[in-house]
C-alpha cells in the first residue's frame, strides 16, 4: 500500500501540472455604449456603439491583425467624413485619451488641450488617412471623432469573453471586404455595426426587433440584448464597466435612449402629439412595452487611465493563484504598452481598404454599418 501511494504521487503531480498548463486562454472584447453629448446629442439622444477587441490590433487603421505581446487591442467603429472609409480601427488608449500611454492621460482638460493632444497624435500616426480630412464641426463629425472620446462623453463597456478562433474569423471578414462607407441613419447605423460584429462571435443571437424602435437598432437596445444573451449563456462572462468622462472640456454627457424613448420623453413629444396623436400614442406604447428595461448596475466598476490595464497578467492564471482576479480589467493579458508597431502604419486608399458587407450580402462578409455623424 505504501509503495502504491508513492507511485501514484508523481502521476498526480503530472496530472495537476498538465491541468494547470491547459487553462483556457480567454480573451476579451467589449461592446462600448457611449453616451450622447452636446447639442446634437440633445436632438438625437441615442448615443454611439463601438467594439473594443483585446486580442485584435490595427496593422493600419483599416487593416486588422492579431496583437503582439505588449499591445492592448483596438476599438473599431464606422464614421462619416474619413475619406470615404466605412470603418476605422484605433488603439485603445489613443481612442479614449488621445495619448499613447494611459499614464500620460490628463485628469482634467480644456478645449485647447484636447485640440493639442488630438493634433499631435494625428500628425504622428494618422497623416496617411489623408491630409484633406476635415476635423469636423458643428454640423458634421470628422477625424476628431477617432481620438479622445473620453473627453466628450461617458462610456459603458460590456465586456465578454472571446476565443482566438472567433477573433481570427472577425479579422478575416473585416480584412477581405471593401471598406467603403454605406451609411444609413435608420437601418445601417452604429448599433447595426455592433449587432453584426456580435453576430460574428455569437451567430444569429442579435437580431432587429419590432419592439422597441420599429426594427431600428439603437446602442441601448444592443447593450440590452447582449445582457440578455449573457444571462442565458454564462460562458460569455459578461462584466460591465464605466469609463468616466474626463471633466473640464464639455458638460456631462446624457443618458442613452432608444428611439421610442427619445420621441416620447423629450421635447419631441408635444409637437409630435399635436401633429399626429396616433403616432405619438403608438410610440409611447412601444416604449412602455419594450423600451423600459433595466440596463446598468447601480455602481459599475470604474475604469480610468490609472487602472485601465489593472490585473493584466492575472487573466489566465489558475483560479487559486489569481490574486488580481477581483481588480477591474478591460484589456488583454499582456504587458501595458499601446500598439507600438501599428500606430504609424501605412494606410491604403479607400478603394483598396478592407471591410465586410452589409446584411444583404452572403454570410462570408457580414455588414458592419455605423453612424457617428452629428456627434450623435
């Protein structure tokens, strides 16, 4: 019996080590629900959707690849006014703060400082998107939409787990399609972009619905459907974070609203009821039936420049040794450095750019349509 126990000990140790060696490598992606801001955010309070990918980086702003060690992934979204491109990929930290390292992000900014930070990053890394690109203005957004988003508005990140195979499939689909803008405010907007990306990871799970919003997709609705999907699929490991707005540049951004909610709970309600009371009543019923859903936790974990990369190395450790597992973390399990290779990469012309097709095309190239015009 004593010899048997001695002989079984090495077998147990080998089995334990093998088990620990094959802990799943779980990456992260996140649906970013960005609040509306400014005058046009009042007119159109739906906000904006983008997708953060921890394992996917920007070879160029219009070409994706797998991240190298030390890179924090990229945010992809669709814009108008970027030389006709349909979508652009920007490294995470510049997207949020217009700087290359989170440690350089200011805690408070003014308008002149935001302009300097954006101009500096664009001159160093985005010139090849085109010298004639407009920075945007009161009526239309421009290249400034790509940088320093956290100076404009608060962001909620709905993080979920991905596999390497899923990330590779998205890279392939994005890179092999034509990257030309086909923006449509009603049925090919930023929430539709996010919806189709989510369907790349979870096929068929995110569809348009009649209630709320009459078949139109909004950022708030997409986030709700991701929450509902994660409730039925615990392997998604959904976690919600808040990325606060950096104070000083703008007033605090507004809460996201659905279409029905926007038209029935704002100044639109009275003139709409006078012009067409039946339509107003229908929108109100639409909102009451499908638009009153609880979305955000009372106190979501906060992520700012100081802890954006907290707990990076602990993501793939075995549970007993994962001492950092309770820290807020959005980024992938790599060293905290921002896309050093790809930040200034060459950008092909829009005609040669890469994307995926709209919903009407075959499944090989799903549509990724987005709106960011009018500052949403």
